[in-house]
C-alpha cells in the first residue's frame, strides 16, 4: 500500500479536494503499458490524417497553383466561392450522390439476398462463400477494366448484346449505369458478409417462436430478422455509403470522368494532378471531408447506442 | 504433500473493497478442504491468493512452513483446476497433460510414462491424441484433472471444477474426485458453490460470507451444529425453515404453536443468555406426518395443523409446502441467502415452510394436515447477531 | 437450419440453381479478363468468352517490359512492408484495447472509426504537397505511410475482435503449470493469437494491394508506381499497339495472389471481416 502514501503526499491538495480512487502499482503499470502499446498506432494515424487536414484547410485559403508558384497568396474564402459556384463541381457532387445512393440501395438488397443464401444454403456453402469473396478481393482497377472491355463495342460481349452498334460508355446514363454495376458487383459481397454476421446473431429459436405465432416467411424476415439485425444493417450501410462516396477507381478506368460522370474524388484528383492547383484541390478536399462528416453524423444519430465502438470498451 | 497455513490472510482491492478478511486456516497434509459460500463471498479470491494469481494484501501464506507471499505461481509447486478447465486448445490431450512437465524440463521418457499413468487413472488413454475441442465436457474435466496430477504437486487447488457439468455427470465426477484425492493423498483446497459437493467431498468445510470465515468444521458437524443463522441456512437442501418466536418462562411462542422448550434446548439457551425475541430453526426432515408418529415418539415433539399448498412426491419421500400464520423470519443474513439461491425471484417462494415427510404419508395437496415436528432438534438463533443460541461444541 | 424442414430433392435442386447464379455473378468479369489475356491480337475483338486461338504472348510481353516488372516489384514490396508495420502496430494497440484498462481507450477506438470512414481523397492534396517538400513523393515510403494509416483501423478492429475471443484464463493456467510470463505468452497466448494476426495480415494486404488513388496521385515514375496505377498507364503507353491483351494479362497476374488467398483462407477471411464489423 505504499502507493497510497506516496499518492497522498505527492498531491495533497488534489487528494483533499477530490477523493480520487487511488491506483495501485499494478493498475498504474497497466495504464502505462496500455498507453505505450497504443502510442505508435495513434501517432501514425493522427500524424497522417489530422496534420494534413489542418494543412489542407490552410492551403484552401490560398491561391496556390504549382504552375504559377509566384502568385501564391492568402485569399480567404475565395477558393470556396469559386468551387461552390462552379457547375462542374455541382455536377460531380450530384453524380457522386446519385451513384452512392443507387449503388448502396442495390447492394443492400442484393447483399441481403446473398447473405441469406450464404447463411441458409443446404448445398455447397463453402463454394458459395469462397466464390463470393473473389469480387471483394479483386483489385478494383482490374474489375473496372473487365467491365470496360465488356462494354466497349470492339472487344465486349455486353455492348453489342444490349444495343448493337451503340457505345454505352460514351453516353451519360448508360455510363452511370455501368459505373453503378461495377461498383455493385465489387462491393456486394462485402455488404453480404457484414449482413451475414448480423444474421448469425438472430437466434433460431426466435424464428421458430415467430413461426409458431403464425408469421409467414416474409413476416419473419421483416418483423423478426430485420429488427434484430438492425445494428449490423446500419454498420454495413454506413461503411458502404462512405466508401461509395469516395468512388474513384471505377470512374477513372471506365469513363475518366467523361460525359459528366466525374465524381468529387475525380474532380479533386484532376485539379491536383492534372491542374496542379493546390488551392482549389485543397478546397475540394475540405468540402468532401465536411460532406462525409455530415453523412457520418446523420448515421451516428440514427444508430443511437448501436454505434460501433460506443461500448466496445468495457463490456466485451 | 504439504501443509498449507493461512495466517490472517486478507485481500483489499485498490478501490478499498475488502474481499477477504483475516482468514485463519491450517490445512493438514493430505486433507481435503472445501471453501463454500455464496457468490462474492471471497472463496475464489482466497484460492487465487494461495495460487499466487492474486497478491495477498495482509497476513502470511505458508506452505510447509515456508512463506509464500512473494513467490510466483510457478515457484509454489501447486496445481490448479479451473472452472472452465482452461485446456490449451492448440495442444492435444497428451500435450496438455505434458505441458507442466515440459516446463519443468523433465526428460521425454519420464514425461511419457507419467502422462500415460495419469491417463490410465483417469480413463483417458484412448483420447490422448485428440484435441480438447473434440472432447465431451466430462472428458475435458478429466484432462484438467490429469494436467494437475501429472506432476505430483504439493497441493491441488480446484475452483468450482464440476460446475460446468450437467447434474448427472457432476454426481459421478464428484465420486471420482473424492476417490482420486484419497488415492493420491494430496492436500486439496476445493472451492464450490454447491453445498452437496461441500457436504460430500471435504474432510472439513470452510463457510465464507462477505470475506469473513463463518465456521470451519466437518460437514456433518456443520449440518448439526451451525454456528449461526447463515451457516444454518446455507448448509442443507432444502434449507432450514426459520420462524420468529418469543421465549417466555421456559415456554416458546411460535407460528407453529406454543410449547415448552425441551430440556436440552432450554439449558443451552439459558447458558447463552438468550433474548426474548428469537428465531427458531427447524430442518425439513424433523417434520413428520402426525399420523405416522407413534405415541411415545410424539411426546418429544409438537403437533400443529396447517394447510398444504403443494405436495411433491419424490418417490422415496414427500415434500410438503405449507403456509403458517404470521411472518417468516427475516434478517440480513437470510435475505442474502435468499438472494443467492434466487428464492427472492420466485413470487411467494419465501413465505413457505418445507417439510420432508415419509413416503407413506397420506396427506393431500390443498387439504389440512396434522404435522408433527421434533422439538428436541430445533435450534434457536439471536435475530440481531445471528448467533446460534443452542450451539454446542462437539 | 431447423427452419428449413426436410431436405428434399426439390429443395436441393433449387438451392443448386441459386448457387449457380451466385457463382456466375461472381466469376463472369474475372473469366472475361482471363479470356482476354489469352486471346491473340487478331481474335481480341471477337467478343467470345472462350478464345478461338490461345496464346501466352500477352504474358510474355508484360514480363519483358520494365514497366510491369518494376510495378509488380513495387506492389509486392510496398504492400508487404505496409502490412507488416500495420499488423505490428495494430496488434499492440488491439491487445491493449482487448486486455488492458487505460484512459483514452474509447478515444482511440473513436479515432480508428473516423479514419476508417475518412475520405482518402481529402488527404491526397495535402500529402502530395507535404511529400514533395519532404522528398517522399514517388518513393516507396511515400505510399507505405498512407497505407499504414488507412490499414490501421481495419487491423485494430479485426484484431481486437479476435483477441477478445482468446480465453485469457489460459494465461493463469500456464502460470500454475509452472510457466514464466514469457513462456506463458510464447507457448500459450501466441499460438492462439496467431490465426487472428494472420487473417488480419491478409485483409490488410488485400487493402494495400488494391489501392489506386494514392498509387496514382503520389507517384510519377516507375520508381514506386504500383501495378493498379501502372495498368492505367498501359493505355497511353506507346510501346504497345493495342494494350488490351497486355492489360488483361497484367490484371490476371495481380489477381492470382488474391484468388489464392481467398481459396485457401476463405473461412478466416470471412471470420475476420464479420467479427470486426459486428462486435467492434
């Protein structure tokens, strides 16, 4: 109990004011070890995200074009005004939102179906699960190329199938549809896996009880499974929505942003790498960050206490 | 083989909570000691302190006369069986059992012969090359035992080793644990929640409550002469019935009727300077259907009439539950016992008297019954201190 | 399973059909790119799934060009190093989260969650400029650092879910069996943690291997350009008349390791992805 004595002697004022629980040597050592073990991960994550974000905000307030470095100066919110009044930005923004909403909605339905199949199939469960992982694992760019060639009239099997002689990747709506298709194909398995984990949490007895109470298959799904799975569904939706909002690889390969199919990530990339305009690029980066934060905030509000990480500290 | 001495051993947690308070216990060489009590009574903490898995806050632990407080678990030469068995899932049964010997750098041929010897004793020979995941609960339990006995430690510590088994298997394993301990003659400290294990296994039983030792004695003595209300209520199943009563001039007034105190009881109560208000304790088996009790025997007891709420026929005997006038006795200790057994969760469960009657009894559920009880066997308790006023040393 | 009733031949057939649909869905794009990679230049445009004339010429082509071989070396090297570091840091942090009690634990979990959802493109602009200043632009390290950052949340979530499943009572048992703390860790805890660490490593590797945005933004030459980025430059590269076949071949080459991982470690990958997501 020597720690009791030293603690009181060292901080007599504090101990007097607030009866803080005194920590034993073992507890202190545990805290130290915990902080020490987390330090590298925390430092890397903070250095590589927090600092650049701050830096990004700083850059976004400047005129800074690498092609004309001499003209660098502080211009306040002028970059924001420029971006927000630019129709290309808004087109990209709407395109991104449309792709996000449509593809996540389709993924949710398909993912749920796939999850049910993987969870309940009576034949070849291992095969189905293995095969479903391939789209998840495959490099997005590779998959995008496959779809690109499939829809290109010269090389493709799909382009001529649907509209002979047409070139779907040169038209606005067909391009968007193909982008959504590529996105859905690639990420549905991931969605399905997250949902399957939720399905596994639905006790079989609960479904039996519902069946005894007179619920048919659809009612069992809607009234029993979905409510129990709600946390898993929300987690899956959150991750996929934010992921879809960053869409870049697929669009880059499929259309390079032609015909107004550019996403906000594409716009940022173009301004930075092609335009070498750090000021505008940073402004877009900040705007995307804010949008994502808003989406995440809305989701977390929806989650309530079911938010991931909200209680993973102690209980489990 | 060793003698284990706990000399005023206490455990105080950093937040100030006292988990174990000044436990004095001398475990003789080869003795089988049971630590029993409701959850949170400090029995597992005591065991962990002996093991070295938890620090001793005050007092001294001696094994064979040597102070052990500062020794690491590995240097104490004692083996432990855990409630979850704690089998290493990545090792086969053979490797699990050999693990302590390998750590002690025992040579291969000795390891082999010792493991096979232990496997033979525990009937595990044909399972030696299987992984724990492929074993049944009972087999896993035996592997855990095997890992403990294989290196012939000075003592065994067992932390509720049977509580993860189903009732029937638990009964069988109880017998084999007892046999094994007698065969090996190794000093054993055994923690349990189950009072049947406490009654049947140990040479002596230590009853703990909230970190304090209540009584240390042989199981039979504890049953017949509980030191206080808590021990009386904890030991025995179904447990002792408690009723409030008043003592007046050698007479006792209780919900079971008014009657003269038997000589033995009166003598002890007077010696203990009993207060006016007391609690009467009657074991279920000290009741009988009045019609089955002959004249001479009935003289030593009291007969009363009550309404039979429920009658459970067990074949060999009958349990009758009936309600009596007035309240049942209630003290902090009894409430703790009720909470521990979950009786406070059962609506109306605590307001009944349980009597164990002969199978020959003809009383019927829902009817009135004339019930006799043996007044010479009753015990009196002080409601404020809980002490047994009729306690006698052996 | 109990809800399904008896397994009749009809049910079996229906499920088989459903499974075939799933398999076709998952494999068609892969088979298409595989088929393209084996087609000769003349038959490339036939739109047929099975090549009429088979050739390995496309594979031979990519392996003689410096661009692809360098990119492959970059991809493997960068992904392996980033995976190793992320898994080591992640293991340390996840152990602390699963096993120890310390202030700031919730904060760390919160930060990881935020980074998992972070729009990576928001980092591209500032990192582009910072790395140019520090001389990290177009180097291995310049890619490894952001990869570690974005892989860490994944690693921490997956690993802490795995670590919570380890029965830590075994550590006590080992001590009672005469093990020192180091022996208890090495002989009991480490073998139990290994599968989780390995699974996490696969997931992190797939993540790094997959990246395109950082690879294309923070590199400019084949000094550090990885295969996904290099692929997109094949299109404009002049040394190929028609890059379709070679892109397909390169795509197949970088897909093979992932397919192998998936085939061999399906069960573990599923466990890793699901445990982290739901229990985290």
